[in-house]
């Protein structure tokens, strides 16, 4: 008997449940597809492309829809001799300035043996090199900048590329920029001239509801799983859990994939609802562990402050409640507490990592805006992870509260 044999139950093609799998069809995004298609129509007419800005929370299909539609556009434009379309993708994670984006674009456009150094040029020189490369491509060039918000406020390039032709830097190429972001604040903070240029067409992707997620899962499961690989209601449960939490298709697919792995590991021939519940716990646990590893010491102390408050009295909590608790815990650990605003940054990080939920509230008619925080994941899971987390000493009160939960 060999040690490894091919799966004959559960997964027919598990790669189809992975995040980088590009679906052949897009479900539940008719109005977004239609708006996107309208925005791209000038390309097929050989006209100057419009700039498009897509925004929406993580996992709601911005990248999948873009890949799908741009692929179609490339195929359909091939039949027109007077349209020559090139599409370039750049993921802007870790690129925090226009300069860095420009250098990376130059290198995307150049062959591997002719790359430029990422430092040392004056900004205008890099822009000139970029225009040279863009003009050498010719025709219509669409540049997709994914995770564009990483560029922050140094956003000159988002104005420069779309305007390069009208400003006389390009003659052979018609450029268009497609920006993708899941940071709502980024769009609001763009300088007015960039906003006018980049956000010529804006398409908002809202979170999916449960029936939409179920349709996405259904289609994906057709290829990814063997027939009858799920107990009845399993896809609906994954969809409902993800809809209630984030509305993200990624989360729904991850739940199904993880549940399938649990069923496979137990040599079951069907994924059950219990597998889905266990999968959720496992995913949440690894999300918290991952978050904890990302955090600095003060991030951990801020987390412990919210944990203590939550174990004592539920929540949600305002920063004015959390801060004194954080100061007490810091002092007990012989660490100088940060000022309130800096500690608040750590709470915002915890929210970004999906460990806390953050809601903005208004204080009556005359009052200002404030934030409330509570755990986005199960308290028992957080307690469990922090108890096992290496190098973290829990305050005595937190230990007592955790013990009293058991
Ligand atoms: N409407 C859809 N139809 C089919 N699959 C989808 C749909 N929306 C999302 N997906 C799938 O869900 C996963 C996440 O989607 P995608 O990467 O497009 O999200 P995103 O909005 O770009 O997220 P992020 O902002 O984190 O990059 C991918 O595997 C994608 O194929």
C-alpha cells in the first residue's frame, strides 16, 4: 500500500478553492460588471481610456472582477486592427510613494536584464524613464494599481500618468489607470486634483450577502469538490457565517476549504456542518495568532487592556475606558505607557487585523465623533491564544478572569 494515494472523496480540484484561482465566471456582481464595462468601452472604440477607481472591503471581488473583465477586453479588442491593448498589473503593497511606484512600473515595463535601481534617481528622472517606456509600448496601455492606498499621501503619480498624454509626455500611447483599494479613507484623503483625475469612474463593491456567497460557493464547489462531498446545508452555513462576519467571498471560500481539509484528515467522505464550525474556530485562532505576531509590545498591552475589560463587563468600550486600563497594565509590566493617541493607533491596528471591531459613533447633536471597540472574534479564543503566547506575561487579574471562564 503506498503512503500517498489520490483523493477519491471531498476534493476533486482543491486549487479551485485557493485565493489565486481565477474563476471562469463572476457571480452576483451584475451592476458592478455593467458599470466597469461602460467605463472600459472607450478602449474598444480606440479612444482615450477612462481612469477607474474600485473600492470596497477585502474579499469582495475587486481583483477577480478586474482580471475577468480585462481578460475579456483583451480578447475582444484583438478583432480590431486599430486597437492595440496592453495591460500591466502592479501590486502596491510596500510601495509607499509615487517614486517607488514609478520605479516599479519602469521595471515592470522593462526586460529582466534592464532593470533600474530602486533608489538614487531624482523623481522627475524616474517619471521621464516611465514615459519613455510607456511610449515605447504604444496603443492603449491600462495600468492596474492594486492596493493603491499603500502609496499614502505621496500620490502625484496618480495624477501624472493619466495626464501624461495631454501634458505632451506621450505621443504613441494612450494611458489609463485602474486603481483598486480597500481603504475607504484613502479615497476621501486624495488631493482634489488626483481625485478628479483618478476617480473619473468610481465603482463601489459592497460586502456580499448570504445568498450571493452561496451562489459563489456553489459554482466553485462544482469543480473543486466531488459530487455529494458536502452534507446538506454546508455551503449555506459557510455563506451565512461569512455574510454575518465580513461579507467576503475569500472568507467563505476559506471556510469551505478548511472544513474540507478537516473532513479529509478525518478520512470522512463528506464535509459536515460540524467541520464548518471547527473550521471557523481554526481560522479565527490562526487569525488571532497571526495578528499577535504582527503586534508590537504596546499592541499586546492594548489588546490585554481590552481583553480585561471585556472579560469583566462585555463591551463595547470607548478609548477613554480602555486607556486607563492600558496604563495600569503597562505600569504593572514596568513599561512606560504611550500617550493616548498612540495607544489609539494600536487599537486601530487591532481592528485592521480583524481582532477588534471598530465603530464610529456620534455624541448627541452637539458632541463630536468617537470610536467604540469590541472583540470581533470569540473571547474564549482570544483568552486561549494570549495564554499560550510565548513571551507575553499576563497580568494576574487577567489570569484570574480567564480561569473563572473555565
Ligand atoms: N463575484 C465573484 N464570483 C466568483 N468568485 C469571486 C467573486 N468575488 C470574489 N470571488 C473570489 O473570492 C476571492 C477573493 O476575491 P478578490 O481577491 O477578488 O477580492 P478583493 O476585493 O480584490 O480583495 P482584496 O481587497 O483583499 O484584494 C477570490 O478567490 C475570488 O476569485
